[in-house]
C-alpha cells in the first residue's frame, strides 16, 4: 500500500480489460495538474473504488466504456470525471471537492446518474454549475464521506465504510438509503 505521484500528460493508470475492479484501498494518486489519473477506453464493467485522485487535468477519463466510481475522493482537478463516446459512468458515495468541473458528460443524448455524492456544497444551483452536459446529481449527500468532522477525530480518509449512518440526502425524500 502506497500513494502514487504522477507527472506528465500520460494516464497514471490505464484499465486494459473488461470486468476489472480497481480498489486503491484509500491510497492517493497525486498528479501535477496535467494528464489523467485513471483512463478507461473501450472496456466494460469497470469498478473504481476507494481511490483518492488529486490534482489532474482529468481525474477519471472514460471513453466507450461502462464505469462505476464508488467510495472515492476526486479533488483539486480541472475535471473530475470526463465521459465521451458510447460511455456510461455512475458514481455513488464519493466526494467531489475543489474541481473546476465535477462531471463533463460528452455522451450525446445520455444522462449520467451521479447520485448520493458530496459535491463540495449542499446548494443545488452551485452543484449544477459544476456539471457539463446531462448529469443527474440529486439526491446528493449533505456531508463529505471523507471528512472526519463528525466521526472519529482522526486523520482524513479513514471513515469510508459505505454506510450512510444518520447522515441525510438532499433532493429526494430526505431519507437514508
């Protein structure tokens, strides 16, 4: 287990097969403000989980692929997720903080369902401005699952367990999952 420091325009990690689960075990993939953190092109049933992607031009770039992002933190990127071609991307219980664009959906006539995520704010108008293309983001989390503010007081990034506890969702019925 260790963090990865990446530099340059090439992807740090390229997924090159169908039915892959990339579990970073909360290790960080750190960029230099350029390039791509994780690239998926022409593969299906890809799961990206427990990853912390920080400071890339594009944290996750998906082309002609089906990809699921779960329990991950995407922060300080130009674009957190870019979907192009014939792609479908779903993200849940993840944290999107300080990205210029949280989701760039370039897939024609297709909506991306990015629900139950923390978008750095609980203001729907501010969340909408951080999306390009057709993106459904409600209901959304009203807390950052990577924050220790109300959990154990320890270091960051250790409280992801997939459960929502007593925290609430906004934009829906207001009930937990």
